[in-house]
């Protein structure tokens, strides 16, 4: 996978279906840079960093999580700098860490074939909590590129965080528009709430974690059809 540039401030390390690796975002500020999501495993995170280094981009000082699911967070122990998550996301990670310690690695590997592919080389399964947490909404300023983080109701999980770059008119959605794992069912009421939230952001480009960039109108049309 090769890193590609979305705007003058935003780069994307693309998703991969086979190992269920999500898009990893990168935002270049004048003073420091941040990443969106930590990766499925240490191997995923390190592959992302190799691409950043190839592009002569500094490693992120901060990594922000969109939600707790393993493909977005289990590379967290290998990230550069600090990690930031919504408080509910950290609570979910703490609960799963405890479950993993009680039930063992096989419990996690049995959850889905994509997980077994990601960890086929025997690398350890490590669950780490975020260094920093927030509740509700938070503003970041890495320099010349304001970033707004905010929790939202969504059909995928109860801990979804959206990342808006107002000046770039770009919205990172994580998996918020998806259904509930593993049935992928969607609550119509939550779809409607998410649609209203997205419409209010003013973003022109919306990036889901397991898809290519879309216009806001395309994403809203998909949600309307599926919700």
C-alpha cells in the first residue's frame, strides 16, 4: 500500500480488505502532525510509518482514535508519540484487555478470518489504553490546520469519534456509518442522527475507514438508502 495525498494537509495510508486494515489518516501541521487511528497491529502501524518516512513526513506526535475496535487500535502500542481517545473508547479497550487476559489469544483470533490473517505471523496481540482521553468535543491546533474532534451517535458503535478539518472541508468518519459487528445491522434512528451530524459539518469530502473518499452527498445518500 502506498501513501497518497488527499489535500495539502492530509495524507491517507489506504485500507486493505484481506486483513481488514482501515485507512490511516495523517494530518501535517506547521508545528506537529497527527494520525487518525493506530492500526490493526504493530505490523500495520510500522508499514504506515515506513510510507511516512519515504515521503519525508515526520512521524505523528499524536494519534487520535475513531473508536475502540481492534483494527483501529491494536497497533497502539507501536505508535510514535501520544494517543488520544474518547473516554468511552478507553473504557471499551479496558474491558476487552481484561477479557483477552482471561480468555487468551485464541478467543480474539476466533472472532474473524481477517484477524487470523493479520496475526498469521504469530505477532503478539497487545491491547493498550490511550494516553489521553476527552469527553464530548475537543479542539486541536497542530499549526495552520485546526482539527475538531467530537463524539456522535452512530449505528456502528456507541463510542464513535468524528474528526473534522474545517479549513480542509474534510471529515474522517471512522466506521460510524457501518452496521453493528458481526451482523452489520443498522438502527434507522441512529443512521438519521448521524446523517444530521454529517450534514451540519460543512465537509465536502468524507472518508470512511474501509472505503475510498466520497463526497458528503454520496455518503448521505448511502446512509439514507441503508438506514
